[in-house]
């Protein structure tokens, strides 16, 4: 995962959760922060859909449980765009 992808993920998640970027690390997952509940998880997914300018598939949504999984999704999106 590239630093710019991780930075984008951290920024989106922190913005949705209303916390500082420093509070969100690569190993943070759904439920590990008090504000990352199921409602905010859906808000994070919606924010990613806006960032990617497309709807996520149900398979993609099901795989998104950690900061790292969101960054991996961004990396896959970039790889598709580059080919």
C-alpha cells in the first residue's frame, strides 16, 4: 500500500468519525474506536463511494473492516485505472 493511499484512507475515516487523523492507524478496525460503530461504518463506505465516484459492490463492502482493507481497495482501484 502506498503512502498516498493510506493517507487518503486515514483522512476519509477521520473526517467521518470526527477525530484526528493521528487517532486512526492502519490496524484500526470497525469497533476498535468508540465512534466506529455500524452507522459510521456505512457513512465511511458512502464517503469512499464518493471518493471513488462509483458504487461499491456487495463483495467489496463485505471486505471492508479495517483501515488496511480500505487502502487495499484504493490500490486495486488505482491498478485498474492504470491498465
